[in-house]
C-alpha cells in the first residue's frame, strides 16, 4: 500500500513537471517583438503593444505574433508546435494564421484578430496553468487523508514485523 501511494505521488510529480515544461515551450512560441505596419512603414514594437485590427508583417523565419487573417503575401507556415501537423501549411490572402506558427518562406502581412491571451495558444496556456493550480476538492481531501494513512500503514507493518520477530 505504501509503495502504491509513493508511486502515485512520484507519477503525479513527474506529470506536473512535464506539463510545466510543455507550458514553457508553448510560451516560447510567442515572439517578444514584431514588425507593426503603421502608415506604410514597418515599426518594431513589443508584441504586447499590438492591438486587434493592427497589421503585422511576418518575415521568413519569424514567428507569427497574433491570430489573424493574411491580407498580403503567401508563405508556408510550420504549425507543428500548435497542431501537431508535421507538414507545413500553405497560407495566402484570406487564410487564418495562428500565433506561434513559424513563417518558413515568404513575407506575410497579417491583420490581428486575437492578441496575447486571447490567441488560441494563449488560451491553451491559460487553461493548462489554471488546471495545474486548481485541485478538485476530492483530490485535496484524498491527499490530506493519504498523509495520515500511509505513515499509519507503515507503522502498522513495522509493528507486525517486530511482533513476529519477538514472538517466534
């Protein structure tokens, strides 16, 4: 019983750490800076400063900073980190793009429809973080009981062993 309880605790800790690493990798998908199109000029700004409706230029090799619609250009995007799709996706005028996609070939101008935490990747990060923080009441109660139960079972096993050694 003690072994099963300890194995469960170890598996929970392993899963928690692995999920935190995955969240960290998702956060790294968002670029810190991007090229914003203002009055026909490209201006380098922090991604946090981009608003819905702004037009962002995504050059080859750069990450898409917003969820939006391509309004100019054509390119191939690597969306594997977001969708798991191993093949790059062709994108052109009128196509939707997701924040965190990597632009592989041509330059794109994207009109922002969702920014920051409203993007698909942002929502995934937010929901996963909340799920890691919040334990169900039943799970908290079970953890509390396990903290008393496992030492009691271990003590009972030790007493039984000592009783057998002394008796025989």
